[in-house]
């Protein structure tokens, strides 16, 4: 785990909320945190280099951009797991894929440009693996927390 | 508590012009780490700083940009365990119980999804984080107690291995982890 000091934590926590949209946004945030702009910029660069942060930028609502998503589960026989994972991951529409401890042991997210593509890709995956796919699109969202406290 | 109902299921895409598209493409890799990042973005795509600022504000107001900030790695902040915990909740209680669970700090996602009977009876999905598996289990026990879920069937699916995670790109959109 990366070593974060109190200022790093304050930066990570503050910048999980929006960066101001104004001429000198970093100067504004630095002032809130009681450091100067140059220090904020160099610490941000270091946190990115050390991969504490994956990215500093926009989080889009991809559905508003016209994209479509679904969570898909499969129950893959143990002796075929690697082979099926390889086939599934070869689809560029598979955004991430987790192995989980359950009969339904493969869980992946499809991200496509249109809603129609979700059904098409699922059908292709079922055909190329010979296994059923269980499509579980989001029906309602009760919560999406975008913030995770550093050094709570 | 904001409950977002999806009816129709697919929201109408926002209306974006060519300059919006150029701006979205320019910032998808990250904001420039320079004192005047919006002026710098403008230089790259041929817009004034004022124009960049006005367009970004509009993209935020219309919800195309949910947040302009940092994306953390859970693991690097010490949250090493996560479990997708799934619940079989009577249809007429999903909204109430989903809202209750969504209030807890360690619940990062709380979504309703369709059952796939007979194989899959669960209709509410929560992502529960913790420093280790014991903490995740303790958090789940707290949810059960606080939201009155003693009679609700649930299963805890710990992740074992991540096979694939690709970066977020506008032209091949990807949600925040599990945010689908």
C-alpha cells in the first residue's frame, strides 16, 4: 500500500468531489487545503505516478453519451474456466471480468455503443462458449458512491 | 436518497455538438496538471478558455459529466476486500430496503437487477467494501441488523481474481467498476 501523508489524504478526499471549473482551479483547491498551487500539482502528479489514483479527469455518464451497459453472469465448469475466460475477454465489449466464489463464477460488464449491441454480444458469447449467459441490466439505482475516504 | 428509476430503460442521449465531442475526447485521458488547465485544453482543440469553461459547466449540468475529479484505486487506499452481496427481496420492498442499504458508507453500489429464475433468485445487488473479508462480513451483518433483513435470503460473492479491466474511453465507454 502506498504511503500517504495527511496532505495526500486531504487531496485525495477533496478531489473526489468536483474540481472547480474556473481559471485557476488548482489554486482554489490548494487554498482550501492550505498548501500552494505548485505543491498540489506536484503531489497530484506523484499520486498518479504511484498509481494511488487511476485517473484525474471526468467521470462520464456513458448512458447519456449514448452507450449501453449490462452485468452478465455465467456458470463455467471449472475445467473450462481458463478457456472460457479467454474467449469472453477477447470481446472488446467486455469492460471488466471478475471471478467470484459461486456457481455463477464469472461476472463481466458489457459496454457497448448501443442497447441493441448488448443482446448481440451476449448471443455471440453464448454461441462461442456453448454456455448460457445471464444478462442482468440495471433496473434501478439506489446508490452509486463515488467517494472512498482515504485515511478515515 | 436519490432513487433513479429507469423508465424507459435507456435514457435519451444528450445533444452534443462537434466542439463538445472534441472537448470530451481531449479530457478523457485526464485534465492537464498545469495552473490553467482549461486554457490549455482550449489551446489543444481551438477553443477559448471561456468557451471550454462554459461547455464543461453545461456538460456537468446536463449530467453527461457526473464528476470532474480523481478516481482512486480502492486497493491502494487499503480497501483490499470487496464482495458483491445479492439479496432476494419481495418486489414491493425493494425500493425501501435498497434505499436503506444505500445509506451506508461501505456500500458503494446498490442496484436493482432482474431475477433469472429458476437459476438466479436475487434482485438487489450491493457492493460491500472492507479492509479484509472479516470486515466485509461484519459490514454485511450490520446491514442485516440495521435494515431488518433477517428474513431475506442473501449470498456473498467475494471476488477472487480480476481478469480484465480496461481504461475508460469515450468511444468505447466503460462505467466505474460495477457501475452498470
